[in-house]
């Protein structure tokens, strides 16, 4: 599927964005961010548009029609609001403070959680067989991207603070203690 390759190009552009932030390459980050977003957007909408339909139970489809936009909004909030957008995604260099509260108390990469929910609920809400079949591959690409960030970028940027965060907060799957910290800190900054 061409769309899955487009999605993987979005991850590749995202990795280049991460490297540009790490190496403080001036004025490149916004363009790499735009290329990443375009790869993901063309993949998503291509999968929705050129798809045969399936018939999920009406109650499940109705629930997913509610959960899909909420999942996309949660992903946007985690990635673009909790991490200050301009400093994290556009300006030269990288953010200087690690985010460990709010959705980042739930897991070190909450965007992957929300992205997973968003893809599957969108596929069911739209009855898109192709998106439903492609979603596991797209999620796998996202997991590979954040694993790259863990190994190459985040420890380099935040050092011991990130190593401590790795020991206290799960990678992707929330635990009871991370869920409790999330509930205590959501919407509040601990810094």
C-alpha cells in the first residue's frame, strides 16, 4: 500500500526533525515538521478515501464516531501543547525542560497511545477496511520512531533527568502508578 509507505515517510521526516533539533541545525525544523505532517496526512486520507467499507455494529461505530475526534485532540494536546510547540517543534535547537507530568506521567510517549486509538476508532467510524488493516503498521512505525527518540535523542538532550524518567514512567503501556500520577497532574505543570 502506497499510503503505508507515505506514513513511513512521515516517520523518516520526523526522525530527521529530531536529528536537526539535536544538532541545532538552523531553520530546518519547520520544514521537516511540515514534511512529516504531509506524509502522515496523505497516508491517512488516502486510506480513508480509497477503501472498501465494512459494517461494524452500529453502537460500536457510534462510540468510535465520538472517540475518534477525542483521540486526535488528545494526541494534539500531548504533542503540541504539553511540549511547548514553538520551542519543541519550530525554533532552533530543542526544548530545555523535560515534560514528566500530565499525559507524560501516563507514559513517556502518550502520543503513541492517542494515535493508536485515533487510527482504530477512525477506521471503525469511517468503516474503512484499508485504514483498519494499515493501522497496525502505522502504529508500529510510530513505536519505531519513539524508540529511535529514546535511544538517540532524548537521553542526549536531557541526560540523567531522562534516565530517571525512564525508570519511573512506562514507555507506552500505563501502569496503576503512572495512571495515578496522570490523574494528579493532568492540566497542571509541576515545573
